[in-house]
């Protein structure tokens, strides 16, 4: 993988959710990621799966009575305002990465976009971070 | 009847928001949502929300 561009980031669902919800371990991840979003010089990317991950989060939260409809609407309002550029990923590259690094196709879509954009992947999901490190250390 | 063109300077001028202003606004919205969740008796954690996001059943 070529050298990463310092102001380009691919954000996954765990990273974005940590800026809105409480952390079980009271970590500072949410604050750090909020600062990345706040800096206008930073370009933020997501694969299109993010829409469905968030949709599923809202659907299950509503079904479980953890969220009300006005709260779900407020979440969507934030999502639509986030300065994210959403991309379709290359299906061949994504499949190749999913097989090579033994990840789900969903996770591989984040790896694929990071690869395409030379962008740092921001995630709090340990499996995804591990896979991203592997891609960086063992490209092609 | 002839259409009368208004000079460009008249009427409400639209001011374009800078990227920094847009980011500030979204941070404010995020904070409002965060506070709304924290007011709950049992606030949702990002770990719970992420579990919901990644369960494709």
C-alpha cells in the first residue's frame, strides 16, 4: 500500500457511533474522532455499506425500544450532515482483500476504500484494525 | 408585459458557508444527540449500537 495521505480518512461505523453514544469503558475514542471530523482540512470517506449499517442500527434500536422515532430522526439528521463522501467500492478488490485477510466482505469494503484512497482507516473494531495493519504491512 | 430584471445587488443575498462553519454546525448537532442519549436512564453505548449495526438478520 502506498504511503497514506495524512488528511484522508476512511471512517467505519464503530468510529462514527463512538462520537454519538456513551462508551462502556469511558475511553476518549469519541473525542479524538470528533476532533478529526471537526477539522475542515480532513477529507472523510465511507463505503456505501455505512448507510445500511446505520439503518440496521436504527431498526434494531427501535425494535428493542432503545430509541424513539424522534431520536431515530435526529440520528438521520446528523448522518446527513456529516461531511462524508460515500463511495461504491471495487467489487474485485474487495473480494480479493476479504479472502486474503480472512475478513467479512463488509469489513473488506472499508479496507478496499482505504486502499483506493491511500487513506488512514479509523475504527475501534479490533478485527478491522488488525486487518488494516495486515494490508499496510503486506500489500498487493 | 415586459419582465423587469432586478439588479443583482437587490433582495436577500445568500452567504455561502465555509467548510469550517459546516463542520462546527455538525459538531453541534452531534453534541445535541449525545446529550439526548446521556439523559436516558440507561444510555445506549456505541458498543451496543455497533452490535445492532453489524447484525444482519
